[in-house]
C-alpha cells in the first residue's frame, strides 16, 4: 500500500510535526514499506494458531509472602535524628500557609 504525499502530510499534521519536503518523501517511503509488510502479514493463514499473549512461558519469580515479626518501633527510630510520638520527625519541605 503506497501512501500519497497528502496522506503523509495529514499524518504529520495529526502528530503535530513540521516536516520538510525531504522528510515527507522519506516518511512516505518508510510508512509505505511498513504498511506493505503489515499487508503481507495479513495474508498469512493463522487460523490454526491460538491467540497467544506471549511467546515465553510465564512464571512467577516472586516468593510467597510470609508473616514475620517486624522491627520494633524503638529499634527503627534508634538512629533517627528526631522522632515524635513513635514516628520519624522530618523538616517541613512544603509550606501550605498562604
């Protein structure tokens, strides 16, 4: 399927691209080649091939969650420069007062 220069200009306008005449000619060739290849793929009989979301076997690489004791708050806050009411205290970085 050969694209016309008008079609390439329309595609460029949709993509908000400012193209030179040379770029338009280049894209006309490249986009036409892509569409011709896609047309060849459409001619392949794939009726016996089931829909396949991936060609690689899927496996979960994550370990199962296991309940374990967590760090006591005192230990978590032991090296904190400042803490208050069992939480880390940090310097304000955003001031919401107007």
